[in-house]
C-alpha cells in the first residue's frame, strides 16, 4: 500500500507539500494538480486520523435536516457535498424526522461522538437546550433557511418572494387571488408558511383589495395537499388566480383545476415558489430559489469559518429568479410567457 512518502517521490515534492496539497492548503494550483495525479496513480488516500492530528480537524461536517425524503433537502445536500467532498471533507447526515427521543440522542450524544468540525443545519428550529448543546461543541454552525443565534445564516426572503409572486398576478389584472399554502396552524420551520402568507397579504392590501373576498386555503408543502385544498377552494369559490406557497402545492392546484374542467391559464392562473424539477414540465410560473446553490454557499461559508475561527457570523440573503411560464395570463386572456 502506498504511503505519503511514495506520493512525494512520484510528484517530486516534500511530504509536507503532499499533506498541504491533499488538505487544500497549497497556494500553487500546479503543485496541487501534480500531487493529486500522483496520489490517484498510486491509489493513495490521506488518512483522516493523521490529517486530524496535524491540523486539529477531523474533516467531517454534519448536515442536519428535518426531512431527507423531500427534494429541497436532497438538492441542498448535493450542493453541500459538491464543495466539501472536493476539499477532502466527509458529510455526516442527521435526519431529525424521527421521534423526540431520536432528536434528543442526536443533540445529547451523537454530535459529540462524531467529532465533527462544523455543522450545517437546514430549516431546523432549535430549542434552547439544543442551542446550548451546539454551543458546548465549540464548532462553527451555518444555518440555511432561518436564523440560529450566533450562527452564520443563508436564506431567502420568503415574504418578499410571496409579494413578488402576488404582484405578478396583480400586474396581469387579477384581483381575486387566492392563497393556498401553509399558514398559522401548519407547523413549518422558522414560520415559513407565515412569511409567505404575510407576503401575499401585504401585496393584496397594498393593491387596496379585500382579502376576505379571495381567501386563504391551507395546505402542506406537497402535491396531494395542494390538490385537496384546490379542489375544496374551486368547489366553493372561483378566483381567477392562485398564489401557491410552493411549486408542489401549485402542481396540485393545476391537477385539481384540470379535474374540474378548468383550463390553466385561461380560466385560472397559478404561480408557485421553488422551481421544483417538475415545474418546467407543468409550465408553472415560479420563483426559483436554487437549493443546490444555497448548499454550495453554506459549505463555502463554513469552510471560511474553519479557516478564520475569529470571524464574525455572516447573514447572506439570496435573490430568487423569477421564471414566467405558461401557467399565468391575463384573466380570460392569452398566455403571458417570457424567458
């Protein structure tokens, strides 16, 4: 089995240079490429234990999510891994979807036992005891999709996105715009549902519209829930447009409209948030928030904190991209679509 000295001889550098190159510390891209090529030829993989003894790092990063079976979090993980794996870090996943005792175990012992260098937490609202447990680790934390005291944060302005989506419908001439999405009775991390509801409400009131004449219909963030809510809404009332708090809800609304014999967008315009992988297929107008990009940014910010332990936490709010497709149009009018 090849060792670090063999890699050094083949690359024509010192063992210290090999160590720095494989840990992403060398200042010369040419040297790093030469060392990586030699290591690949010899099948050499740097020992995380040896690297940890030299650098004080384990080269393990924790990634904590409330669900792993939802597309948003798998896209986040894809972005995070694309950065961390390229820098020689492994990612340990903590799925908090289980019961309270499982969550207690994660914060009570699993995080300490894993000896992680840092943690990325996505859409996780922490209790005071959990925050104290994280602080006791003494490791940097980056939060995605919300604020955790003392942590660097990456997020999007959910209220602003909802306002922009509603204003798009208003600009087309719609005045009866219903909201379908999570609200104040469906729990969502960092009051995500509240923020999107508030953005819709703000846009409607700014336009001088009485929201009681349009309506709020509650749905969880998935297609079946959006479908059920839209079926109930459209059987009760006939708005000319729906702002759906997520693309999955929006797709459910489109399917419900179809089953009721309504045409989108001729009879009903629908706009969502996310730019889900299915949204282009359904022609859904949406605001793209790029979870993979959020994951990449979070990983870079965490690595920067590891390199500069004394740096103050940052707060990065990302700007979504509006994608207008064929699901929105003027009331009873032609399709309004742009690139």
